[in-house]
């Protein structure tokens, strides 16, 4: 019996040595994992367990198996191993640990804009803002970025540039005029209480966040409301009035020579109403102008008319289209301001509505 025991010990030692050397060179495939493996007991009293790579271990021998052939980044093979044992010729290969060998992985990393590193395969949340108002939501400003192949993928870090986000405590904002505005609410603030006729109020619409209005100097924009002063009408030299910003042709002379045009020699000037003041030279005080009648044989009276937008002339009786505005707002139509002018045979000027001095009109739709 002593001889037989010695034989078994030698065989077991050789088998374990053989298995260990094979484990270092061969790696089991996941498809080799099965149920209990039946053994071939070749020697009476001694059974061997077959491993996925074809090697064997003796009954009672133990073996380390691994969850992965290559440990995940940031982990070692020690975190992937478990121990199995050959018992009475049978060994159960754990489905979650099917490999005979494992190697540690070399981790790549990605540098984040705020100085930290992200390991290969790792993912972290990123945010648009580091601090938000109490009524905002960090989740609504959240995305994620991960490290893949040594590169950051996911959110655009030019927009999502903060690793954390927190809501500030709610605090109402006090306006320069003493009112309280709830955190998260927005109001208009104005630079002036009133502006002159024809001007627009300088105003901003700002949100209250944690006790302060965003992006505004409340020492400058300090008024609750703003109004525009009403524009005054202008008295015309010949009587009547025109509204603000209306322009009208005026003449220095009400009568010119029979062969002259009322538009020659600087006789006509456009004057504009500016909040009660009529612009231009007060010498231009007539609403109309006409050529004098010529004596018999002195030439046909008013034989030509000068166009209001240039030095061109047209013959008496000629009709042309003109506009009272050179441009209109987008959505408006130039046709509303188109009129017909007629060269007067008797007077030598273009008859038609006052202010029709433009050759063309365009819609301003920039």
C-alpha cells in the first residue's frame, strides 16, 4: 500500500505541474464553458478532470479561473478570478469565469478641461452652468462625456463645461424703485423715464436670479417705466399744418419766367416737420409755383417740365409715375404711395400730389 500511495502522489504532482504550465500558455474560450465535465478514470482509485484547453487535473486539485482574459481598465486580474476544484472526477466551470488566464490592461485616459483625467471607458455628467437660479433645473442643463480610445466623446465641452451644478438659494430682487421681484421672474428696466418725440426708450428685459438681475447695471437702468413724448405738428407758411416727420415741397418764388421751370435755380426745397419745427429755409414759403404767361410770339408757355428727382425734362402733357415715399416697411406695399404726375402745359411744372418726388420705391425687408 505504501508503494501505491507514493505512485499516486507522484502522478498528482506531475499532473498539477503539467496543468499549471498549460494554463500559462493557453486561454479557454467562452464557448468551452459547459456543465459538469465527465472524466475518464484511467487508473483505479484516481480520477482526472478535463479542462477546456484539453489538459487535466487530478481529483482534489484546485485551479484559478478568470472572469475576463483582459482586466478592465482600472482593475487587475485579481478582481476577475475565482477558484474551482476537481472533486471525484468532476469540475464545474463557472459560466461567469470561463478563462484559464488573464492579463492586466493598460489604461488610456482623457484630459478634461478643468484639469482632471477620465479613464478609458469611464463616463461622467457635465453641465452648462455651475450655478443656477433656485427655480431652474440642473437636469435640464445636463449631458455626459466619456473616454473612448483616448478621446472624449459625447457632449460639446465648449457648451457643457462644468463638472458639477448646484441651485442657488432663492432670493427676491429689489428694484431701484423699491419693488420686490420673485426669484426666477423677469421684468423690464428702463434707462430714462421719458424720451423726446421720435426717439425710442432704451429698455432691457432681465431675470431675477438669487437676488440679482442678470447682466444689467441697475444704477443705469433704474426706471420702472418709460414714455415717448408726443410729437407736435408744424405750421405751414401759407397756412395749415402737417404732422411730425412729414416732408413737403416749398418754393422760394411762386412765379417764374414763361420758359422756366419752377424747379430751376434752386427754387424748390423739401421741408420736414420735426416736433413742431419746420426744417429748411424760411425763404421757401410758397406751396405752389407757376411760370408766367408769355406774350404772343414769345414761345409756347410752359413747354417743358423738370422731373422732381433730377435734371431731366419731359414735354407738356407727359404723364409719369412717382412715389411719395422712397422706401416702405417690410410687408407694406409701394403701390399705396404711387401717383401720376402730369407736365402742365400752362404752368411748366409736374402737377400732382405734394411730396411725390421719388422715381422709385423699395420694400425694406432686410
